[in-house]
C-alpha cells in the first residue's frame, strides 16, 4: 500500500473549524447550565468546558505553529 505524502496545506482550515465547533459546544453547554438546577450535571459541564478551553488554547498554538511552518515552506 502506497502512503500519501503529508499534505499540511489545509491544517489551518481544519484547526479553525475545530475551534469554531468547540466554541459552539462551550456556548451550548453554558446555555444548558443556565437552564438547569442539577448541580452535579452543571459541575460536570463546567469541568468539560474547562477542558474545552484548554483544548482551544492548544489548537490556537497549533495554528501559530502551522503558520510558521507555512512561512518556512513546511521544512523542518
């Protein structure tokens, strides 16, 4: 089986889409929390949103890395 070469040209677009989806998930989760009186569920959602925010930070860092790699022509 022949392997495809690494094509990183759309990595930033994919990362940005993931960021947008994660932001939407955070928004929806916060909306759910505001409508719920279930403290245990709200704590679980808050913890999950904290992990999502950490993931956002990592994705933004990865976008920066990809932009720098693009400027270098993806040479490592």
